[in-house]
C-alpha cells in the first residue's frame, strides 16, 4: 500500500469523496447523498490518503442490527493495483467485526476488478439482484456477496 494511510472519513470530506466517486463510477453520488449515508444510522466511512494527505480512496459502509454492508468503494484511477482497495475492505471489516456477524455487498456482474478483490478478501457469492444498477448502456445485474466476520 506504499505510504498511504487510512483514517475515518467525516461529513466534511463528503465533497472530496463525491468527486472521487464520480471518477470511479458511471453514475455518481452527490456530496449530499454521501454525507447522508455517513451521518445516517450505522453509517461509517474510511478514507485512504497518499503521503501528501490527498484523498486516494474511500469505503462507505453501514452497520445495523448485527449486519454490515459496503455501500460503495472507490480508489483513484491513478492509484489502483497498489493494495488500497483491499486495505479499505479489511479496515471496514475490522471496524464492523465487534458488532456484526457478516459484511455484505453488491457488485455489478461485469466489474472484474471488484469481484477479484472481494473473492480474494474472503467474500462468497450468495445471490443475484437482477437489473440492480443504472448504467448508461442499460441496467446491470448485481452479485450479492457475503463475508463472515466471526471466523
Ligand atoms: C475495485 C477497486 C476499488 C479496486 O481498488 P484497488 O486499490 O485497485 O485494489 P487492490 O490494489 O487492493 O487490488 C486487490 C486485488 O483485487 C483484484 N483486482 C484489482 N483490480 C483488478 C483488475 N483491474 N483486474 C483484475 N483483478 C483486479 C486483484 O486480485 C488484486 O490483487 P493483486 O493486485 O495482488 O492481483 C478499484 O478498481 C475501483 O475504484 N474501481 C471503480 C469503482 C468500483 O468498481 N468499486 C467497487 C464497487 S462494488
């Protein structure tokens, strides 16, 4: 992961997170939406920063009633394949583990990079949600994945 560092993200980071999110996904989320998730019930987020303190990636999650969920994960396109995505997932899992049995997520069925990351991080496929994602070329199915946090 080089000289990157992880820290909790707060609502004041929402503009920067939204800018990074817009560079990582075909359909972006506004800073308002991201701040709403962070401040909502069970919301938490972690940011990765490069050595100069610039945002390099983030993960946004929600932990409610013993189950946690990854809402979104993005790494700066110029800083991928350096272990940041994996480090963010591991930190999010560690944060949830004391109170949650499992960490869930949805991933588009054509997102080879993310599926590779999640399978390598111990997530298993547990379902499919048809036409779950908006996409400029039409809708995409989501694969639902689960990682046990108790083992
Ligand atoms: C998915 C994403 C977060 C991965 O971030 P990253 O920092 O590059 O991931 P890592 O460097 O930690 O990669 C961990 C593993 O994931 C897999 N992986 C990552 N990118 C990959 C790619 N382009 N192709 C195939 N496998 C890939 C590999 O197994 C990799 O391990 P390796 O580098 O030792 O081979 C990043 O590509 C991204 O922001 N994508 C756009 C947004 C997105 O799709 N988010 C996930 C939504 S569910």
